[in-house]
C-alpha cells in the first residue's frame, strides 16, 4: 500500500500540476489564435488567468510548507 503524501510532497505536486495546466492552456490559446477563433481565445485567456492565480496560490502554499519543514522540530 502506498504511503500518504506528506504536506510538502502534496504542495510540490500541486505546483507541478498547476504548471502543467497553465502550459496546456497556453497551447490551447495559441491554437485558437492560429485558427482565428478570437472569442474562444478570449474565453481561454480568462481561464488562463484563473489557472495562473491558482498556480500563485499553490506556490505560496509550497513556500509555507518549505518554511515549516525548515523551522520544524
């Protein structure tokens, strides 16, 4: 049976996943722009903004977990 992730490992995974979502959304936007779908691209950019904010939050959480690990018992 797999060991549960500790808080730091989970925070690291969340950052990696969020970075992947942002990268994917950037590819979607590029494709929509290339294929001349301006309305869809605009909506995709709104989603990108949300994904980027989520990534910022995940990175903030990771920093907190790293600091807790560095200053823990």
